């Protein structure tokens, strides 16, 4: 594989333009997803099935199905978990009300919330303590937004669609801050911020970016390759916010067409008609084996040349949750997990 973002079309006079794949890097698992999935795997090995997980540990069909087969029971709320059992909270984070509910039912908990989501929760605390009105840019109904807003529902107002900006009411226009969901489109978020600034010129920005490194790196990589692509295939699930954003970013950046698929088998043959260059990427919750299956599927149809388009090298890792680490440390003979 080569790593040039600017590879040009190779033209064979007889065979027509060479079919090729541009493969985005970075793509797939971010550090928070890796930590959350390993947390569930190690909990299974350490404590044995069944392990309960509140909501999908990450928004990926394959991950959820695979863990279910290994003895994980996914529930919507903690009241579905038997008293005293072990429940893992998903990477998207939970509100304090969920922690309280779990404590009331005597549940043992492991919190797999990504540390970068926890960072945003802490920002809510800090600005609420300083008596700010907090405008949280994010998608209504998304679990992350519910968890973050739940840190202080009286102080936080959600801004999702452009029309939400007009609905915002603040007590003091000089004491307003915007925060955001970690997996939004960088460009769309800045549009919303500009809109908010028209109403609140003194609007304060988050102390550091809330949209995380993984989200922005994956969008940057897809932007680099999209102008050269007749089609961009994004591997990811329909309920994965960051994966859906990659389809939108690809189209906005000049890809002629783009689709989200969970599995290679969902690629419609009609999408490939008349296509020379196919871009491939994946959301932050997607195991790379699914991307490799898409490459195999394309190779079987003549897209054998794969050029990797590298725009960043990620080295971020997070330690496992403390609640789990202490049991792993006290059980050195327990298997450490195979990924
Ligand atoms: O992109 P969303 O937030 O829907 O989640 P995902 O599980 O598909 O990807 C990983 C991102 C998170 C865990 C949210 S911080
Ligand atoms: Fe953490 Fe970002 Fe991954 Fe979400 S997308 S789990 S915030 S690293």
C-alpha cells in the first residue's frame, strides 16, 4: 500500500481507467472504543457470563452481536438488571441519575465511559458551578447527549438543528458557554457556533475541543480522499453518529456518491456501476476486520489496487476503568484477554 493522498488516475489505453481503492487512515476503532470493548471482554473473562451492559457498549452491530454470543446481555435501563448483578456503562457515558439508580438496586458497576466524554461532563460541572448557561450542541436523543445534559439539566440547553438557535433563552448573555457532543461534524458545529454568536456575541468556547481527536481525524482523512472518489463506502452502523457524519463529510468534500454499510454484503452492485475510484473508511466503533471484508469484496470485482491515504498517525490509548483494573491486578493468573 502507498500513503500518498494525491495519487492520480492511472489509465491503461485498452482496459480504461484502473480501478483503485483509496483507504483512509486513520479509520476504525478510537482509543475510547477499544477501551470499552476490552473492558467488556475482560469483565467476561474475570467474572464470567452473564455480564450486563446498559445500552450498546458502542454503536456497532457486529460488536454487539459478537459480545451477545459470548454471554453479554444488553439492556436499555438498569431496572432490567437483576439486583446485585454486574453492569457495564457504555462508552457514550451516563448521567448521575443512572449511577444513582444503579446504586439503589445494589448493582456492581464498571463505567466504560470514554475519558474524553467524562472531560465534557466535567466542563458541564465547572460552568454550572460558575453559574453559566450551557448550550450543548448535539443530536437530540443520542445517549452521549443525554448523559452530558443529565449532569445539570437545569443549566444545559440542547442545540441540535439550526432552528434551535432561536429557541435558546439565557439569563445573562454575558455568561453563556457552548459545549458539544464528541462525535459531530466539525464544520457543521462551527456553523452552529457562528449562528449562536450572532445572538450571543460574548459566547464562550469550551476550554479545549469537545469534538474528539478521533472524530476530527477521521473526517480529515475522508476529506483528503473524497474529491478523487466516485464512491465512498463508510463502514459503520446506522445508529453510529460519527460514522454517519463521515458519509456527509465525504459528499460535502466532493465524493460523487457515498453510503454507510455494516457489512460488505450490503454493498449494492448498482453503486459500483461506472465507478473507477472507491474510497473506503470506517467509523470509530468499527473493527477493522469489517473493512478488510469490504476490500476483499471490492477485489473480487476488480478493485485490486489499494492506496492508503494517511493524514494522521494516532497513538492515543486509555487505561482500563479502575473498578476492573483492581480485580485484574488481584487475579494475575486470570487470562488477560485475546482481541
Ligand atoms: O458515534 P456515536 O457517538 O454514535 O458512537 P459509536 O459507538 O458509533 O462510536 C464511538 C463513539 C462514542 C463511544 C461516543 S463518545
Ligand atoms: Fe472517546 Fe472520541 Fe472515541 Fe468517543 S469517539 S469514544 S470521545 S475517542
